C-alpha cells in the first residue's frame, strides 16, 4: 500500500529491543512453543540467570488449550525450556495467572517472595502482544529496565498484519485492549501510584 496511514499503529504495537544482560527473562504465558524456545536461547547465550514463565491457562477458555498432556501454561513452557537445555534450577514458577495483567502482577510477587532484586529484565512475548506486555510489566516494575524480545506467531508481523482480515482483527484488538484496560489502571494510579496488587477479573487476556 502506498503512504500507509496506519504506520503509527505498526510502530505502537510492534516493539523490539536488542537484548542486553539482564537479571531475569519473563515469558508471559501462552500455548505456543516459540516464546519458550526464544527465552531458552537467550538464557543459554548468557543473557540472564533466571527464566520466569508465567501462566495457568486463559481466563476465557478456563483450561489449557494446548497439548492435552499439560494442565497449565507454566508446565508446558517449562518442559520446552528443559528440552532446550535450560536447567530446572533456573526456571522460576508462576502458575496462577490467567491473563497478561496477572502475568505481570504474579511474576512480581514471585520475585518478591524469593527476595530477588531485578534491575533489568527481558520480556519474550508474541510480536503483536509486545506493547501491552511492556505496559503491564512496566506498571508492575516501574524502576526496572525492560527489553522486549518478541517472537513472530500466527505469521503476524509488522510487515503483513494489514494484509489479512484475521490479522487486522488481532492487531486492532490489541489496540483496543491497550485503551480499555489501561483506562482503569491510569485512574487507579491517580489514587495510588504504587504497583497494583490485584487483578481486574472482568478483563480479557
């Protein structure tokens, strides 16, 4: 398309940073292997001493919709990382979250309970999910340097998302969630600037 009027959406949604040494690698849920494999590769390349996959299952489905051998997203992602060569001692556990906002909140709780200090972190997420992940985790980790290292899933990229109706729906759905969900977060932070400690159970993942 000539003179794409929606380039601003592409730049907003599709974030990517060059990875640097960090204290932990976050993996916010999902039933696809790509994020776990990318996180494992970053770990094995020495980018962080810990990997923290997060997730029970999607709130809407109410059960894990991937491989039926697994009950939670965390179990699924953990085993992919183990198969990729990540030692079990380096894989932290968070298996309660049912959508992205909870991934961020519960991951912070895990680190706090372990008394792990985090100054920088890598987030491995789906490419079209990058902005919302950054926003959620930044709210929970306001003083942490966050680096987004996405993976392409469902063949949705910054170069092609506008060429297919299903891809358009997914990407613009992310835009809608960034507005609708952060509407409440921003109002709540006016009342209390500290990171939120509860989930908003009516939100979609």
